[in-house]
């Protein structure tokens, strides 16, 4: 990542370009400290050319915002890329660090007396990413889903040995994950969904971590908890087989999101 500083009398615009990950967090801190050394405590982060940002980088932005506020200044964001805007909204950081569509709006906001935030709580949302799951014993699926009625929710073709369900992530730790499933196009009632994915069921799963620059992660899991809801089920699983690199990535991902959640709560409660 590269940072170009555009100084002014009472503020500075930092133009970031590239991929903003853990490695570049010290660089951002150094540039902000250099600006402060010059007597400027109002900073705009222009994220137009940042195509990727991870959770540690988001944490560094939050830390910078708190440090500038303590020094009597402010930090705002301008022109975030589509990826950055989506992530800022998902984790709720835009409720603490104001986001503006142009540099001009951002600079104008710096001179206002009250920050522009979303208000109302920490704003953190659980990751709604897709979880693809497939029971190891496909006879369980065959028992509950009639081949003539169900289409594969992933590829759209009729039910077959390659059937996979699509759930939504509810929680993720280095020990396992939880997701919700509404049955897709199977027409199953929550009771039948629960029977098909009963406690002890082994499954292959694929899942994403949006703040981690990689595609789907894969693992083998076993269902340890199942909760029936009005129109869906919530499934909790333990990892049975997962490679070390993926487990380390999941551990760091969960740690970073916990930090962000705690810091956002502190910031919005202050």
C-alpha cells in the first residue's frame, strides 16, 4: 500500500492506494504521527483506491480516530471503494468514523462541531456470508428430500449426489461455526430440517471470511447443537478436520472481529 499526504493549514488528506492489511498498519500510524508533529490533528482518509482492507486495518483506523480525538482533532473517511464501503457498513465502523462521498464534504465535516455518525449502539453485525454444507452420509438427504421436488440450491439443477445446502453464517471461532438454514428450495419444515441435520451429523462445509483475502475455506464438521425456529434452523458445528493454516486464519479473524466489536461498543457508549 502507498500513502500520499495532501497537507493544508488545518487538515491533511491521506490518499491510500493498494491493499490495506496488517502489514501496513504501522505505516498509517507513522504518517498520521508525522502530520500531527506538524500541528495538524484533523485528517481525512481517502480510500478510493483501496481495493482490500482487513479487520486489523479497520482496528488501526479506529485507534487513529481515538488518538486524534484525544488530541482535539478528528478523523473522517472519504470516497471509500465499493469493497471498503461494504465492510465499513458491515462491522459498523461508519457509525464511529464518519464516511463521506467526496473530499470536500469530508473537509467540511471536520470543521463542524458534531461528528456525523449513524448513532444507536455499536452497530456490529454478525457476518451474513454463505456457508455451503453437505452431509457426509447423503442417504440422510435422500430420506428427507424427494429427488423430483428439490433442485440443487447452489447450481440450480435437480437433486443429485452433489447436492449442497446454503446457510448463513451466525458465528465463527477456531473451534467451529454456526449457521442458519431456511431449507432453500426443499420445502422442508423446520422439524424435518432438524432431523436431517441432527446432532452428531457429519458434514463438509465451505465458508468465507470477507475480511480475509482468500476464497472459500473448507473443513469437516460435526453438528453439536441444533435449534428449531419458526421458519428455519440454527446449526452449531465443531471442526473435526481443518488444516492448520485455515484454523490460524479463523483464529485471527475471530480475534480481530472481537476487538472491533469491543472497541466500537466503547466508542459508541462514550
